[in-house]
C-alpha cells in the first residue's frame, strides 16, 4: 500500500529503525533519532542493493517517487543507479575543485619558476584583477567564451589594449593546461581570436641619429648626479642590456680576465644564460665602480641599502634630469639605439639579435647557444664602444660593414 504524507508526518520513533514501504522497492526509514530518510531496495546483477535519496522533508514523497522511477529506468538500461550516483557526486566534486581560479593558480605555481619574479607577479595580478572576478568561481570546463570575452573587453574598454591581449594569452595557456590535465575540452582564447582590436605597437623611445647620439653621450658624461648613477648611465649604451639586468648586475658575474659579464638564466627574460662581452671602455667602468662597491653583492647598489640593487627608476630619472623626456629616451632605448645603428652598419642580424638576447625560435636550442657568435659579438661590442667614443668626441663618423670610416 502506497504511503501518504499524513502517514509520514504521524510516524513515531521507536527503539530501533523501521521501514514505511511505498512500493516498488521505495521505503522511508524512520530512525530512533526522529530523522526519516528515503531508500530504494533493488537488485543488480543478482545482488541486492540499497540506494539513498536523502531525508524527508527535504526530499518530498513526490520527489522520492520520481527518483525511484528514474533509478528503475537506469536498471532497464543495464546501469547500476548507485554507480551513476557516485559518478555524479565525483563530477560535482571535480567541478568544485576545478574552478577557473583554482586551475589558474595551479598553472601559475607550476610555471612561475620559468619567469622573472616581476613577470610572475604581473601575470598573477592580471588574473586577480581582470579575470577571477568574472569567471574565477566557474568550473573551467563550464566557462563560456562570451563570459571570458566580457572580462577581456572590460580591460580593452579602459584603453589597455596590450593588457587585454596579454591577459587573453595567459588565459589560453591556462585552458591548454586544463586540457592536458583532463579538466577542460577547449581553449577559449582560440575562439576569441580576432574579437579584440589589434595592438598598436609602441617602440621604446630612443635616439638613433648619430649627431644626436653624440650630444646625448656628452650630456651623460656631464651628468653631476650620484656616482653610481653616473656610471650606470655611462655603461648602459656600451652593454645595451635590459634595464633590470643592468641594475641587478652582481660582481660574481663579472670576469675581468675574460672581459665578460655572464648573466644567469634566472635573471634573463628568455631564461637562458647571456654573455655580454666587455669592451675596454665597459671594463674600465666596471673596474672603477669595483673600487666603490666591489665588497658588496650588487655592482649598482641602492642609495638606501647596499644589500639591495639600484632602484628601477634611477636611470630613467637621471635621463630626465639631463633633459631627455620619455618621448626621447628611456632605459630600454639604449637597446633600440644599438640595434638600429648596428644593423645600418652592416653587422649580421643574428649576431645583433644574439647580443640583444632576443627570443630564439627554437626554445630548446636557445638554452645551449648562449655563446653563439661570441667571437663576432666581441668584435662588434668593441667596435660599438669605439664608435660611441668617436660620436661623443664630435667626430663625423660613418661606419660601414662594421668598420669605422
């Protein structure tokens, strides 16, 4: 006989659990504590089993009957309702454990060892500011392309097109990581290709006219600021490394006998050892600075603490003091200055690119070719220093195919 809601409500507790049958294997188990839970007794592959549907009144009589009928349909299909339920629970837990934010944090933790600390922090900051608030709590397999696009377009609408593209690129790496670990099926960044406005490339401001370079170098040598800042300014055009690489130079990296500066892979943007051949002019600057900070770790120490390196804004601020604003010259501009002039002078593109430590198409070989073209690079670096000296002296210098005329 089928149960009624009145029977269920009037069911009293006993010393031991007892059953109120509804038919078709469905029954309500009344416990001594007063709790009442729905159960279904069934047979699968000749074995008696029990399936729980939840407690009354959270699960009503009608809902319990619907669950029973659903379980019966599974049995007809040859499926065990308990197995189906456990799989659903597993998938639900999997979704909760694999939200976009949790997968992104896992991806970041695994890959941050390959990045410069500053870049690792920047990547995480972009996700926290621009992506997590929109799709962070959504299971990564359930993220919709339209939701991701909304988040990215918010960045673009504020005029930060380059950041929008960079953030989308990072999201693509996260989706591919999720696919590889069987937690997503598609890289939504590919779906959104073309949805953002193209980035207008802004090159770092630099001076490339030889006459203007001559005056610029004279202005550097007449700079009357702090000693270490003077020397950093003088050294920057001779070595044309990235500003962060210059200010983090350590004495342990400088080999006076070999006349080279060997920067560890951990400090480099491309995570490959980089050798900077030192011209006689660059070597002289290092030797002079060694008399002041040679007993410290960093070549260019901070004004506030010798245990820290020079501030990242020091060189740019010095450039402003000598009269060059950020539309004329920046700390990065020394690199484009050298690249432009050396290419014009006929030096091999591969030699210049290797000295600039630009990305190698073959990332595997890049880890081993840090000394590639080194003899030619030594020759080029000395030529470059001599050329700059001539410009600073006011000579009308023409360099063709790496030779000063």
